[in-house]
C-alpha cells in the first residue's frame, strides 16, 4: 500500500514539475487561447467533427487571433478578412514560410513546391510558373487542350443516356488529364488502370489525414514512427505515388530532346543537365519527382471537387442554372464551343463561378504556415517558427464582406446594374507569397467546363431539389460534396 502511495505521489510531483516547466517556457505576449497541458497541448479543447469546427468554436471565446498547442507545437490561429489580409498580404514576408508538419517531413521531406521553404521554394516556384506559362497556362494552347478534353468528357456523359450516375469518376479523370498534359506530356484513357490506381492512392490519403492514427502521428511523431499502425499506410501510399512519377521521369529521360521540350518534366530535366555539378543546386531527381506530384495533386483534386460541388449546387438551384443557360444562348449560342474570350461578356456566369468557390470553401484552413522570425502582430509577439492557421472559411464567409455569407447567392459578385463585381475577400486561391501558382489555369478550367456542360445538357436530379443535401463532407484540411447522383439530359 505504501509503495502504491509513493508511486502516486512521485507521479503527481513529476506532472507538477512538467506543468511548471511548460508554463515557464511559454513565451509572453502571445495571443490568448485555451489552457494547454504538457504533451497534450490544447487537445482537450479541440473537440468536434473536424479541426475547422473546433477552431470556429474557440473563435467565439477568444476572438479573431488566438493561440493553441498541438502537442508541444505552438500555433496561432487567424480568422476574418481583416486579420488574414494583415498577415498574408501586409506582412507577407514574415508569414510566408510553410509549417514543418511531421507527416510532410516523413513524405516529401521538404522537397518540391508545396511544402518547401527558403531557396528551395523560391527557385522551384519560379521555375514552375515559368514552365507552366511556356506550356500555355493563360495562353490559347492550354485552352485548346482543355476544350479537347471536355469533348472526351461530354462524349462519356452522353453515354449515360440521361440515367442517374455519380459524376465523381469522370470529372476527376477528365480534370487530371489537363494537368497531366502539362506535367507529363500526355493524357490517359479513362480506363487506364495504373492511372486510376494513382488517383485512388491520392483519394485514400486525403481521407487518412483525418484519422485518429495520423493525427496522433502529427502530435507524437517520435513515438509513432516506431510503431505499426494504420498511419503507416499513408506513407506507403505516398511512396507508391512517387514510384509512378519516377516511372514517368524515366520515360522522359529515355527519349529527351533538349531542343524540343514537351512538358514540365522535360524542362526540369534540361535544367538538371545545365546545373549538373553546381553545388547546392535545387534541380535534382527528388525535387523533380515531388514537384511533379505537387502540381498533379493541385491540378486534380481542387478543381474536380469544385466542379462536382458546382454541379450539385446548380442542380439544387435550377433558377440559377436557367439564367446561366440564357446567358450562354445570348453570347455563345447552341453550336459554337465556349471560349475564354466569352467570359467578359457573361457577368452572371462569372459571378456564379466565383460564388460556387466562395460558398463551398474547398480548403477552409489552407495549408499551415509558420512565421520566419519573431513577429509583432496586432499588439502580440509571435515567436519564430510558430505555426499559423489561416481560417479561410472565416474570410469567404465574413459578414463584413458578404451580405449573406451562409447563402448561395451570385449577387455577392454583381453590382446593382448586373456587372461583375470583384471582392477583396475572395481568396479561394489563397493570397500573398503562397497563393496558388495554377490560379489562371484553374479559372480557365472552371469556366470552360461549366459553360460547355450547361450548353449541351440539362441538369436533373433523381430526387427533389429541396431534398438535395449540399452540406460538405470534411476530409483532412479540405472539404468535398457528399456522393450524389446526377442526370444529364442532352439539349
């Protein structure tokens, strides 16, 4: 009995010492936040169906700037248009680093574009922007590639003969082929099993990010990395994705013509040859493979999910769909394929596309940043290396910027005369130094896909419009529409 009491008191004293040490090492002048504990951090206060819901709940108590702890990792959370703009735009340099997430350290290991920092990120981002521009991003050549791919898609749609079907598979395959043509130099047949396996691996990892095991790995990587468990499947999936990209790189190396680059991989290989032997060069095999996967993922998941969600919303609100189709009739007509030059003459359609992106808020938390130095912000001091969560959901749904933020209303992007109206709070592609490099490509895809589909088909649902569920499913840091059935009736 005495032995048990002794152990109990010893553990109690140890926990008390840990707590005192934890509090002593907490920096002063941080934004307020919930109580945190050694090892657990603020975990007890992050309850809810998703991290987003937990943060929105804490915002009600602590305001638009607050601090949480993910295990021992400190994170500052910024909400609302005013705070996010002040950090991402007005102090872009200080808030411009990418957070070093445990999962990412295990997968991409700091290579590539999406999660790198410093000179690696600067060089690879600049190179990607130049390469994408040279291969038609924002030019007519990529527009023609998109139109060609849409023809394949609409042919598949016609094969459904107006019967209910789930559009997920076809939309993902079609959109993937756009970025594949730029990165890999080829499109894949919709029945290609190897390519479908790659898409499945990506989709599975998106779901796994939200599982308990993966979240525990993020909190306690030094322990979990030695243990078996479902979290290891995420890392195995990523390695399988890298092997796919490596095979594509090998194919390019086998028939590379330096005088005539065909795609992003070719241009990267040529740059590798130019810088071979250069100390510290960023142009090497690992950066090529991870960068190719970064571009592929960004060009597939976000746009295909947005299109899928957009079609669901347009089925839910047929009166909005009818107004778009009226504008298509007036500007384009029934026979000519839509073109990007039509967009300036179609303010209502443009407003609907912006409202789809605003309303669905496909990446409500974005990807965590970190501050590059000790940073003064809104009267607080944020120490170097602190994680920063930008809650984009609170910007795209900010009542000071949008009159009815929880309502799907294209009027948010129209003035009283029906002219398209920009909003500074529209940050669907993020903002500042880390804004999406493929924004112009994404805008082009959304316009051409939606206008072509609505020109050629009438959207219908096998259930009544009032029964259509438009609430999102949460997956990791992103959202997706719930699975649904759609009928496309040729017009």
